[in-house]
């Protein structure tokens, strides 16, 4: 049942948003977001008389579907905003000038301990990014560049069971490096900071989109199924954390009781404010 729902909702995503980078009318975008916002409530009300396990399964898939629609519409909105920046020659020149002032050696030094990436790979990506920016590439050309980056980084994990984990690690490292670059631009009060911030938001979101689809392809699942599994793991982790907290609280209470029972009677009497009242 879950697999069938994943296939159904993935088909709906591809019908509603066939290309996340292609301009979409704002009215359609808002209609899709409103639809996604109401979908889970509609389904819950419609299935009130169904077994709880069926409801949880159905709602879980619909939740992943709604989240995907929200993410893709946000990505589309960012793409249209960034398209205007990438078509502005003066802004591109300012971005390139500010980027050349960034101390990438310092960024690499600070990030290397956390990310442990190959220095040659990082330097190559830096040079490719600057070159692509200098060529005043279109949004579609940037999308191809990002897709190529994902291919280069993950090709060594192709066909391996560790592919999903490697993909998640890449997203974390990409986000960390980009945040370090944005930090440097902020400290330098770069004139093009706003443009870089917008581009960074778009590229991070599009990277997530690309990796999501690569993981789905590698595992033979739909992208919605990949997101659904992530949500299930997150819920499971929260549940386990709650249980651990409860056990820890009970453990502290038990230890406290044990300590109080181990105290001398006189000490317990003195520490109990009600003890002296009981004898009156």
C-alpha cells in the first residue's frame, strides 16, 4: 500500500511541477502550496473510521508528498529570483570581484577538520565556480554545473550500499563550505552579499533536489519514498530520545530515593520540613 501511494504521489508531483527551474505563474504556485497545506487534514478527516495503522501509513506518505510540493515550489521561487541576478552583468561583475577577495585558503583550513575533504577537489570546485560565474552562465548552465558536481563527488560510491550515507555527508559538507564562504563575505561587508545569499539558498536547495533524486535512483525508490523514510527515521529518533529522557528521569528519581534512604535517620529528619510538625 505504501509503495503504491509513493508511486501515485510521485506521478502527481511530476504533473504539477514537471521542471523545478522553469518559470511557473505565481497563482499556480500559491494554489499548489495551499493544496499541500490542506492535504493532510483532508485525508485525516476522510479516514476517521479506518484502522489507526492504515491512517498512519496513508498520512505519512501524504505528509512527504505535501512537503515535497512545498520544497519544490520554494525552489522554483528561488530560481526565478536568482535568474534575474544571473542576467545582470553589473551584479555578476561585483560578485566576482567580492569572491576574489575571499580567503579560500583560510576557509579550507577551518573547514578541513570538520569536512575532511580532498583539498584538490575543493580547489577544483572553487576554480570551476569562479569560471562559471565569470562566463555569466545562465541558470540552466549553473544547474548543469551543479549536476556535474554531484556526479563527480558521488561516482566513487555508485552501486555501493553506502551511497545514501555518502550523499547525505556530501550535502552536509557542501552546506558547511558554502556557509564559511558566506561568513567571509559577511565579515568583509561585500557589496554583493545579498546576491550571494540568494544564490547560496538556491544552490543548496537544488543540491538537495539532485541528491534526493540520485539516492532514489540508486535505491530503486521514488524521491517521495526517500523523503518519507527520512521523516520516519526522524520520528523514530525523537521517540527514542523521549524514551531515553524518561528512563533518565526515572533513573535520577531512583538514585535520589536511594540516597535519601541511605542517609542517617537524624539527617533525614532534619532535611524533612514536615518531620518536626508531625511530632506536634
